[in-house]
C-alpha cells in the first residue's frame, strides 16, 4: 500500500517564532510504499564511536581533553546511563591514534618501545594496560552496547611497506579471550590508505587465525571487520586476498561540505553531496568483493566534518538534519552499521565533553532507536526543502521521519490515506531562526506546548511521550523534524 503525504506551507507562530513568512503556499506530496522493504538493517545499526586522542596532542588535544579512551571516566553514572539509552547499538573504539596504542598486557614491551611507529602529529605511543582494557570491556557489557575494538596494525612497521609485528596484538587477544564478557568484533588499523594491500591482507589473515584459535566456539567468536578506509584505489587488490578473512567490510566517510555552517548546513545540495560521496564508496566496496557478494558493509566512522568537527556547528541542533538524513540514506542502501563520530569528544560528539549531558543530536539518536524499524521503505517526494524517510517497525506500524529544512515556511502535513491514530514526536530549535539552529538546545512539542529538553533527576531522560491525535494535519514549524508513528496504517507492512 502507498501513502500520500500532502504538505501545505502555513503561517504558524510557535514559541520563539519571529513572525509569519512572506511566501506562497506550496504543496508537497510524499509517497510511502509499504508493500516492499527496500532494505533491512541489523538491530545494532545505530552506532557511535570513541577515539584515543589525548589532551596533550598538539593538533586536537583541546578538542578532546580527557575524553580519549585512556582517560574517559568510565565510572561516571551519567555516562553509563547515556550509553544504556542507546541500546541496542554498536560502540566502535578506534580512530587515527589507534595505531599508536601499545598493549601492556601479557608479555609486555616497555612503553614506549622503539619499534612503534611515531609521528610528529601524534606523539605516542599510548599505553593500554590490562586493567584499563578490562574496564572498557566491562563498561560495554554492563551498558549493553556491542563493542567493536580496533587493534594497532602498525606495531613494528617502519613505513607502509614494512612488516607488521603481530605479537602485541596477539597478547591482547589472548587476554581478551580469558575475560568472561564477550567482545562483538575486532578491527585492524585505521585508514591505512595507500599501504601495501597484500601485506595488510596478510595481517588480517594472521589476526583471523588468532581469533579462530582463541575462540574455538564459533557462536562466541568475535567478528573481524575492516579495512576502515575511505580510499578506493587499492580496495580490489586488498579484498582479493583479505575477503575470506572478513565478517564485514568497513568504510569511513565525512561530509566536509560546510564552508560556512549557517549558509551551507541546511542546503539540500550539500546533504546530497555527502550522500553521493558515501554511496560511491559503498558501491565500489561491494564491487570489490565479488567472491562474497553478501558481505555486510559497515559505515564504521561517519561524521559531519573531519578533523574533530566544527565548533558550535556539528554539535548543535542543526547537525541533526545531516545526522538523520545521512543515517536514513545509509539504511536505505543496506548498510548494517552506522557508527556516528562520536559519542563523546571533539566538536561532533553527542555528549558534552565535561558534563556528559546530551547535545541535541543525542535526542535524535535516542528517538531513532526507540521508534524506527529495521525495514526501510521507498519514499518519494517532490518537495525541495522536505526530506522524508519511512520504516516498518512491525506489520502494522509505519514510522515516518520528516525533516523540514525550510528556514521560513512551516508545513502542514496530511497523511491522506492513513487511518487510526498518529503519534507525533516533533523537535525544533530554541528559536525559529537560523541562529537558533546553532544553539545547544532543543525543544519538544507535546500536547500543544513547547518545552526545552534536559535531563531530569538522577539523569533520567526527559518525558518524550508523543502527542497522540487522530490521523490528520500535522503542523511542522520551520527548521524542525518529526517522527510520526502510524498505528494500523496498513493491513500488512513489509518487514
């Protein structure tokens, strides 16, 4: 069954609105086809990353402070709750300094050892103790997230053509196998673009051998995924040898389209550039592994802007439009993990670096996991400033995601062929203006009133109960997004 969503531009004065737009009403039609799912994603599709950066790094230290994985406060009750809220989900630990981390475990080397690759940009290495690694694994299991841990694949290498010394990684894997708590996946190296593809493939074979030996029970065996790169030039050569060793292939992509945040971030053309770049990488990756056409593809590190993001931009309300749009599109293309960079750290984190309180994107991530289903549907729209996506959460529940990018026009949305009731989760900036988009605040519409979202007592999530109403017109203010849950919207929804 297809649904037609009709949108009419309207003048609506909401809390903080600056008046009525001087524009001609525009009708937009959105069609949702529930008869067939375009794609199905994993239950842990919505993921997030943490990195190894440290406070004294000359390039990015100020952006990370103590939020790198050696010093992040894993004892914080608030941090634990923020992770628990995003279950099910995947927690990927990696990043550029991943290949500087030395494991002081088992038969440990001195730290820092001479044989570790060093760089003037990333003073290193970083020394990970058995106790800290155990704490990381315990934190993942206690919160319920699935841990994907990136191994140092540069140990012993002098340059991109030299050999990997796998002994240190082997020590960590041996220790990990003794822990009673599971590890979902391991990765090897981060963005080693241009490295010798044959040698890197051999390294994955070595790690695969260790994993198979240390976890003989396949049901408990961690996955091996890689190669964590956005470079396409050597993928086919790499996968020709490494394909048999991998449970999933991973790529990284960053939007990097924002010359000026306030003028570029909400432009459909900029969002399309981000999508087109990622889709090109997805298609090339899939074509590079002809021997395993069903190999799962992960977006293992995906962010709005590389280099730690943009201050007061990629951690503000406006970023939710990139986040939800990009994540929805990746789901439509069958990506099985979308690991947002980052949960915490730098200027694109979903949590405040000091207080661990949510930035606006965190609420978008939370509602996505609570509401969106795994079966993603085909949606068509002729609206230039409206993005629309939809999922089947079960056989009788459709969830539609609407993004109103328009800075002036409100939209009155009518799901013309739906019946029953609709539950509306509408979020908007603190003020209906472009400046309001770049504030660290988010408003929620509930029963005809707008209120600011903030954590409650004991860091409880705010009340995000929807406004439930008979199916009918829905008003979206400018620069807002909404999840609309439709009960009994279809006799059968493709799942």
